[in-house]
C-alpha cells in the first residue's frame, strides 16, 4: 500500500470512529476498534472511485443490515462526503 493510501485508510478509520459512530461509543477508548472491520470496505469503495451515494449506501447498509439499527441516510451521506473530501 502506498503512503498516500495508508494515510487515506487511517483518515477513513478516524472518520468512521469520530464522525459516523452509529452506536454512539466513540467516547469509550476501550472499544476503539468497534468500526475497524468496516474500514476496508469503505476504503476499497473510495479508492475504486465510488461516489458519495455509493459510499453512503454502504454505510447505511452496515447500520441497518449488519447492526440492525434504523439507520440515518442523511448522516451517512454527510460521512460519505467527508470521505470523498479526504480522498482529495
């Protein structure tokens, strides 16, 4: 992985932890790895050129299917936009 991709991967991981946080646990450092299993999926979509809609759909799917929550499409779109912006 290139240095640029390593940096992007870490930024996406941080965005998922600090900003996305659908469970609301980002103030508990002991569970810092809570969303790290989703980072590779979102990173892969991002480097493959997925747009905001596709990334938001994946985040929403994780919230609703994987986690069993109601989900928040608007919030997922905001997070997807942050990820796209981080890619540059």
